[in-house]
C-alpha cells in the first residue's frame, strides 16, 4: 500500500461520532496503531486517539514517518501528517 492509497483509505474511514475501538480496526489500522505504539512507547486504546495527547512531539513524528516509510516503502512528508 503506497502513501496515496493509505491517505485515500484514511480519508474514507467513516466518522462514527464516537471513538472507534481497536476491535473495530481493520488490519491496516491495526498495523498503523502498532507503529504509533512503538514510537510513543505506550498503548493506544482508541483509533481516534490523538498522537500529541499521547506524548507525541516533532521528533516522534519524524520517527513515525520513518517507520511508515520502512513499512509501506513510501515517503510521507511532515506536512502530510
């Protein structure tokens, strides 16, 4: 899955009005959450969790984007995040 496909998939995710639980996650969402957890060094419990509220900052964004590039073989810019 390239960045364009990933971005399109994320943008098409329906807004439910409530926070989506991990048991409702697709395999792609679970993999991205795993990357978040590795970078943040903490558990993510909801799909709608905020990266920055969970302890994310500029350096962790760079780490996350590097992990996404490794996992999906595509480059994501900071502006895209």
